[in-house]
C-alpha cells in the first residue's frame, strides 16, 4: 500500500487499541521512523499528516534536516556523547538517554544554545545484552542524578525497546514493567521533570504497547516498507 494508506491503517489500529483501554487515538503520538528512507518519502508522509519523525543516526539527521518539510525531529537511536553537539539545536526530544554522562553532555550543549532539551530515559526492562538502556532497578537513581546535575535537561518520560517476539503478546510484560516505573516516577515534583511520554512500541508490537500504556509509538516499516540497507549511512 502507498504511504497514505499505510498511515491510515496504522491510525485505525492505534485508535482501536487506545479505545480498548479507555483512551482515544489522539492520546497516542505516532512518530514515523525514517531510518534509511529518502527525503521524498519522508516529505510524502508529512503531507499525509505525520508531525513527528524519528531518526536513529545523527548523520542521517544532518543529511536530511534542511531538505525535509517542517516537522518535529526525535533522536531515537543510541547517541554517542561526541555527537550531541551536532543535533542539540535540531531535535525536539532525545529518546535514548541511558547514562548520566550522556545526560550531562546534553545539558552542557543545551546550555550553550540557551535551551532546555527534552529527554526520555531508555529502560532495558528485558535486560537484553544487545540493547542499550538501564535496568528497571537503576531507573530511580538515574532520574534523581539527572535532576540533581542537569538544569538544562527536562525529563519527559521513559522509552523502552522490547525484545522482538514472534507473538507480540509475549512483549507485554516488558512494557508493563516500564509503565509501572513511569507511573511511579511521574509523581515526583520537580521543575525539570514533566512526564508526558511513554515511548514504547514499534511496527511489530505497537498495538500491545498501547494496551500496556504507551502514548508514543515509533513506526517505520509499516509506513515506508522494508529498508534498503545498501543505503546505510554513518553514525
């Protein structure tokens, strides 16, 4: 199906999943993952109503930024500290903060641009060695450390990448663990903590993620089709 129909189909599933748990589809933000997809495809998706796009690599943001129509950019992949300076004034939120060192670098670069950067803390609830992110047990200390030392960073919530499961239902337990953390730490009263986003769910499992409490889903393949990895770009 073309991009417009794909987005419509995703929104239909999103709406139905949200209604099953007492919410509406408007309560769940769809971020289109544009990794390895070209500018024309991205602009077509924006013309079809996409307001937010997510990139995994700093270099792809740099290569596409000036050629993509007005949109909110999200850095959703692993971010090295030495690359923060290149995207600090380009993205609206960084989803993948998994160390105090990275948060402090984001804080430093944000201060240089006189801005406050919205971040999500990445939680690896399944503790997969192949994925970045802190454990559920480390989350509370990470929240406190960032609030204590990063005045130009605002924590907007949590992010999780569940293990890929043939049956998406098997990922529910990992989403529910992060939702419990989200509910717990959202009660902290601090000017630099304003939990609004629980970023969970991708093309294969976003329906279950929404049922488990996600209000931000990151979908690429279901919008644009399979990626052509022969076009792989740098970090």
